[in-house]
């Protein structure tokens, strides 16, 4: 996709060309400018200049992007003006675009990624439905808008905007807010639900005219909407802002458009499923680190650079249909977040773990990105991320994945000292203990020596001697603290401790004996 096409679809509503001219080259990706990071943007990238405000800063960035071969720079409106900025844009060949005030950088990044996703991984040749490239919902929205002479949005069942046409400025403030937020505002959704509009819309194939809405006096341009169906399944809807009911011819055109939109939505859904499976296959091949890893990395656009492996999974919960859907949602959000951090990231759900590949030489950058992601998604699905060491090439990816898996396992077992994100180095001792537990379980080993004798004695007499030993070791020999931990008087605790030494035959003054007991308590006796 070219920058000119992006402007055609998003121009006048989200983006405005301020300086320069769009290049004819295909866009190489979308990346966010970070003055503290040295990561190079891909050739012909569209760069989001978040926080860039000053003219001098803009001029310096344009020159830097010109040397890197970037296609465009998006800045928050109002864009710094003046002859120096215009000259820098002209000399660098980088087009400068303004992001409309009130629009979200996150929404823009997601929208651009969706527009560029078609054909992102391999892919067959172009395919059309109704004369429009398959799955190109923005082109379809503009076509429908031309047929009925009104600005149009295509929305899913949750009233999220999938695509919109031009001329949105002809509608009301609510439509502008809908497009900028990619979601129908809550006050509109409540009013539409209360007035029965959604119920009527989804119960019929006929276009529905909505001439008024209770918005407390807020300006409202009437709408005509039609459900988009595939058989009995409602896929979404088309909404047009009109001043009066449509003519018979335009009503029929909207009916016909709904059928065509259904085909495109099914194609988008099928294409997303195919692409998801393909990316998962390529990611799985790369993480195995075998002969096909290098080729898989190349197809994912990650060849020739160090890569950090991230492993994401919920920390608890049953594996049922609902949890599987939630894991896929979490994986998709993870993929979107990583792509906003770097245009060549890859992520996919393999089994119950979502793996991400992040081009980076420093695993601490991956930790920061993972922490930011978990903070954004909140606690609806408590999750953890293990971060593996950087892999220089495909051959090192299997080891990097193993490191990420081991760190994730510690976090999911609740042994990460409250962490939600960890590298293997952060939790190496805990990982080794879990490995030892696996070995003990596989062999069927039972506690022996002093710990074994204490367990047997407690089973017969309920004396809580093992609890006493554990508390004393964890308190580093502080009797007062250990007694408080098990809620007994210090004198009672001292008596039990003497019984530990007597019954178990344990020399509490011997550091080797104490260490052996600690290992058994951590690995075998739990």
C-alpha cells in the first residue's frame, strides 16, 4: 500500500498532508519515533512522531528520516510551520502529515497496521469481490458512500468501526467522535439500545431510518442503517448519515451493498484466520531453531538481526472454550502491541502460550515493553511474560525460547516474588528448583533423612515439627520471627525446635545439614 492510498482513506478525517508529496513506493511499515532508542526504521516507513512539537526538532527528525529513506512523518496537529520545516520536508523527500486533534495515536497505529496487513506474510495474487480488492473495506465504504451520496461507516456487532468513507465532516459531532475513536460513543450506544434500534436493525434485512435520537439536545443527523448478514449470522452493519430517507433506488443500492460487504467481511475473517495460522506455523518453525528457522525468520522479516523471545500466558484458570477465546484475544492484543513498538515484530499463539519475537539486542527493552503491555491490558486476565536471552540468529532461537519458557513457568507458579515480567536471570534459582522438582517427580523420590523422619512423626502425632523447621529456616534462625509466623509463643517454638533436632536427628548448627533440609523442603516435601 502506498502513502497516497492511506491519505485517500484516512485523509480529511484523521490525516492531512501538510508538507511534501507522497512517494510512489510501497510503505515498508509503521513505526513510532523514540528519541531514546536507536532502532532503525524500515525503508519507506511511515513514522509516528509522538511528542514532536518544536520546529527545530521537526527539522532534525526530517533530515534523519530522509537519510533512512522514510516515506512520511505524522505529527500531532498543529504541525510546526515555517520555511525551515517546509524546506526540510522538500529536501528530505519525507512527506509531513498532521494527525487530527482528538485522534488517538494508538487507534491510528492500529488502523494503519490493519490497512497494511493484507499480504503481509507471503500471499497470493490480488483478488476482487464486486470489482473491489477482496477485504478492502475502506475502498468498499467509499464505493457505498458514492452509491447513496452520504458518508458511511462499516461496523461490527460491537459497534466498532471497521472502515469509513470520506466526507465524514458532513455528519454530526457524534459521527466524528465515532470515527476518531473507532467505536460508537457510549451515550449513542445506550440511546440506540434503549430506543430498540439495534433490535429492529438485526431483526430485518431492510434498511432502517433513524430520524432522531435522545442525546440531550446534542446535534444529530439522521441515519439509515442496514444489517450485514451471512445466512442467519449478523456480521455487522452499514451506517450512513443522511438528511432525509433514501430514495427507492438508493435503498436498493444499500441492500445490495450489504450483501457485498458481507462477502468482504467473510473474506477478511477467513484471511485473518489463514494469516494467523501461517504466522503461527512460521513462528513455531523459527522457535524450533532447526534447518527451517532461517527461512521462517526471513518470511517473518526478522532475518539478519538479533531477536528476543517473549512468552506470554495467563497465570491461572481452567482451559475451556472461554479461556481459549480469551487467550486468543490476549495473543492478538500482544501482537498489536509489539507491532506498535517495532514494525517487524511477530507474535502468535502456540498451544496455550503466546510467543513474540522482538528485534532487539537488549532483553531489558523487551522487559519494558512487556510490562507496558500488561499494564495496558489490566487485570481482566492476569498474565505473565517470560523473556529469553537475545538470539543472534535462527540457531539460537530454540535456546532463547527455552529461557523464556522457564522464566514464564516460574511466574505462573507464583515464585517470581510478585513479578509479572522476568528474564531467566531474574528467576534462575527458582527455575532450577522447579527443574529439580521435575526430576524428583519423574524418579518418584520420597523425602528421606531428617526431613523424612519429621514427616513420619508428624503423620503419627500431629506435632507440627516440619512446620517448625520450615519457619525457623525461613526466618534465618530468628526464633521470635519464626514463632510469630506460625502463631505460637516463642517458648513453645523453642521446645518444638528441640524436638525437631531430637526426632529428626538434625544438627541445626551444621550449615550443610540446614542446606540439605532446605532443599528437601523446597523440592521434595511440597
